[in-house]
C-alpha cells in the first residue's frame, strides 16, 4: 500500500516551517559562537543546519515529481521561494 503524498498546500506549509527552522538554526549558531568556544558548538550547529537543508532539498525534488501539472513558479517556490504564491495567483 502506497502512502499518500503531500498536497501542494502541505508542501508550501512545510517549506515555510523549514525555512523558519533554518533561519532560527543560523541565528542560534551565531549566538552560540558569541558565548562558547567555536570548537564546542560549531560542528553540532552546522550539522543541524545541514540536516534541515538536506530535508528541504529532498522535499523540493519530491514536490516537483509529485505535482508536474502545477506551474513551475508555484512548485519551485515551496522550499526555496517565498512560498506565498498559490496556483490561483497565476
């Protein structure tokens, strides 16, 4: 049995969440580097950012595969664009 794929709207919402998580992780990394030796916090913080980026990249590929009928401007914006444009905006 195949699991149901995300709707386009679910991809758009997930993209917003992951972008916010990425931004927060970057800010946290910078903040930590101001308070702790870089060697203690740099690698774990970068692994967190890299993991979020890897997930965004994989989901970006999946949304393109799952929704080939949608306009590129909508699909490609889910994980790396503003995620604001919907199909109705086209």
